[in-house]
C-alpha cells in the first residue's frame, strides 16, 4: 500500500475516541520494527522523522525510498503516513519536495502573526499536493533537535487562529515535554486541553512527548480530543536497554554474535514490544 496522508486516519481517530501513534524512526531497524508491529496489530501508523534524523539517514529522499521499498517488500496493508516532525519552514518544503505524505511546521517559536503567515503558505502547498499538515502553538518542553521549550501552555484563542487556516492537525502545548519527565513535573493541563478542544471543534489534536506520561493521563487526553500521540524516547530507551543486556551477557562474543543483524535483533524486538504496548494503550488496534 502506498504512503497516505494522515487526514483520514486522524479524522476516524477523533470520531472514534482513540489516537494514532506517531513513532519516530532513526534507521532501517526502527522503521522495519514499527511497520511490522503496526501490520500485526492492524493499526494505522505515522512514521515521524525529525530534521536531525533526516540528516543522519542521508536525507529525506533516502528515507522516502527506504520506507516505500519496505511497504512493498513487507506487504504492508495498513495506512502509513511519513511525517516530518518539528519541521522548520525550509525543512517542510524539502520534505514536500522529497515525497513525504505529511509534514509538521513548528512555528511556535515565532510571534503568532509570523506563525500564521508561514503556516498559511504551507497549508496552500499541502492542499495542492494532497498532503496533511500539522502546526504548533505553545512550545513543547525539553529539547528536540536543539530547539528547547519550557513546556508552556498554549493560548486557546491562538490555537483557533491557526486551526482556522485549514491545518489537518494541531499540536498545542499543555505542559508536555520531550524526553524523560522530571520528578517534579506538574502533569498535563487538562484545563488548557479542554479549552483548546472547545475552540477547535473537530480538529484532531496532537500530544507530543508521549514518553513517560501515565496511562490514565493519556486516556484522559484522548477523551478530550487528542487523536495523535508522539513516541520517540521510549523506543530509544527500550532499544538501548536490550542492546546493553546482549553485550553485557557476552552474546556478541559467542559464534557470530558480533554480526549486526544479531547484535541489533534484541533491540528491534524491544522496539516492537514498546510499539505494541502503545498501540494497545492508544486504542488504535484493529482500526486500520
């Protein structure tokens, strides 16, 4: 099945009160693990690519070729969107050119008027090419490709201004952060989320920084309109832990245990287990 934009899967998720997972990819193993698990769970899925990961994987055209090849070779039939995560204006244009099916333009660090102007221009391009587009209001805490956000809460009125431009989905800061959550984290602001939902109506909302948010908070966020949840750090931690265990047990020193296909296999299985757990939590299993 060819790549699809994320509009239909997220519209269905919003109406059905579940969320679609965006799982960021970092290499071939990551991509294969996520696609196979989504297929096994019969779940739609969004493959997220940060600009840093894009550079690491030799550019956006390389990524498009890898993903499209895998969809065909692995016989993937569930809906798959390839999405730029926290894209700059230039990055968004580059991904459109390279063949991504969905982009995010993160203009949250600009004054609202500039965020609106740049988002409006990209919405027009995406509409013409049949792509989905995500915008952001209120920065997400933590660090993503060198952009540091404090995790402030978005202004619901500004959210409506961006939503009214015709974006497919909206990321609104509600106290969430990227990476591991500190012990003194105050939790999600459901008051802000409810206010944003009231202003934006049927617009699918996006929750960034899904790693480490308690399950009950995730489920409440979904009930308040969140239809897309981003996961990255949790898969990285699972991969790291499984790979460390393999090496610490000396398995890389036995036979051909040094072969990268064997060395990376436990980490791949750990990613699969994490993705499966998240699909179950988000409620998107059997929704393909």
